[in-house]
C-alpha cells in the first residue's frame, strides 16, 4: 500500500464506520472563521483522550501495517479530529504529519492531482503529509474542502515519536 501512495499520491480504502456525530454533540468545538478556514473542529490525541475509539484504533493499526515502524507505536504525536462545515471551507493546504487518513462521506473534498483539482467520492483516503513528503522525497498532497451544505470529515494524522511537537513546528505548512 505504501508504494501505491508514493506512486499515485493517495489511495482509497474500502472502509465504513458510523459517523460519530452523537459523540460530539455536547462538546464545544473550536469555531474558526477566517479567509483560510470556516468550520468547527474538535481535535484530540488518540488514546490519551477517549474519543472515536474505533476510528482511532482502526487508523492506528492501518498506519502500523503501512509503515511497520516502532516510531509510530507511541501515539503521543498523532492527532485525530472531526470537522463540521456549514457552508464552509478550508482553502488549499497540505497536512503536517507522515500520513493523513480522511474519512469522506460528503461531497466537497478535493485533491490536487497532476496540477488539477479532483473531487473525491466516498470512502477512506490516505495520502502523504509534510513529514512523509520529506521522508520519501515526494510531494505532500494538496487538498481543500468546500461545501454548500453541512459536511463532516473524520481525520487521523500520524507522526513519528522522535519529532518534538510536529503540529507546531515551523518548517511545517498549513495555517492554524
């Protein structure tokens, strides 16, 4: 699977999970509305905070299957998030980790493939983030989301344990 990600830029995996809307009903998301972001987001460190256990466990195992690297056994540098867009967007960006695992069941998610934007259909998608791009000397996958209704994204980001706080490191991209 790693070779497919490196060759094609991303892979689609046959995967289904009930979207965990109810789990987040009583939580207060971070609302961002800037020229770059317009969405609500809840993020957490998998297994340190008990949220979306099945999703986090499944993505952790998949990440370990792809990489088989002890630097990913410790999940303190991994992140998970659920995003809610209500007529919202995130403009073109790359993600900071080794991989992005994104579960998409709504229209409005786009990847830049061969310099052209392609709207993704439904399923689990995996692509290289900034750390993965550096490690494998391949480009990180540019993507964006835009919707005219309500859409959700469920995300898992992996990063090796030998990097000090990869989510705020200066060399990474993406506006927070």
